[in-house]
C-alpha cells in the first residue's frame, strides 16, 4: 500500500498543478504583443492539454485574451479612436496553420494584395490548403480554405509562392513592366535562389517571368 502511495505521489509530483500552468500561460502571454493571434498548441509544452484549456478559459474571464474563432484566440489590441482592433488576416491564417497542422497559400486577389498589386481589402480571403475545404468566420470577415493539388501549396510560406499565385491571378496579358519591377524589389539574394527553385510549381508563362525577375535582380 505504501509502495502504491509512493508511486502515486511520484506521478503527481511530475505533473504541474492547474495554478502553475495558469501562471506559466499568463507569463508567456505577457511576453507577446497586443494583437497576437494564436492557437492553444503554442502552450502545450507548459502542461497537459486540460490544464492549458483551463488556463485559457481563466484568461478569457479576466479579459486578457478573446476568442476569435473555434480554437483561435488573440490578445486584445485597442486604438483611441476606433477602439478594439481586428487582427490581420495574415495573423489569423498563421494561427489556423498551427491549429490544424496544414499548409496555407494566399491565392488570387489576396496574393496580389500582399504584394501591393491590388488595392482591394476584402472581407473574404481565399487561401489554398493541403487540408480540407471549409469556411472560417471571424466576426464580419471570412477565411475560405480551398483544398488544392499539392503543387499549389508546395511553396507556401515563401514569397515565391505568393508571387506565383499573384501572377496567375493577374494573368499573362495584364502583367506589365511596372509589376515586374515592383516584384524585383521583393527579392533578396536568398529569396532569388528560392524563387528560381520554385519555378517548377508555376505555369510555364509564370516560369519565364520568374527568371526575368530573379535574374534581373542578380544584375541590379
């Protein structure tokens, strides 16, 4: 009996109490900027999942964080005039990637917007994914995840992937010299090398532009 009690005590000693997990979660939150968006998995190293979920529930009650969508939270950020600010769609997408362990690639107008080639700030953002297709509502905004072929997300997380999707959206007939010159400025030496490697994931006409953009940067 004593041996069993000792074994139980040893196991309990190796587990963090809910209070200690709450303290650890709060401490890590304090190191993050206002507006930070995250999924619970970023805290799993601090304790068991039930304890982390309990700590996040406590942080919600205290008003230290807010729930943006299922499994997505954020630190509130306010402004004197508009008040509570909404997080960027890019930050929300990063949290979704962590929550679901998926790849996400901006596509269409969203890709062009990230490169400064579109003035549109859409309430709906379309992202290509290697996960399942679904809609995620964040307040009045919406993130639409579209399942796609693996080659379309192969360069996800790299500027080359965004450039490829932006060029596809603009279309071969609408890519002007000004657009090409603007895209040259997005590449440093490391980006140029990666861009050239990622040509294989692009349509042939995009591949030709990719070489012009990357090689011209080399001689700039």
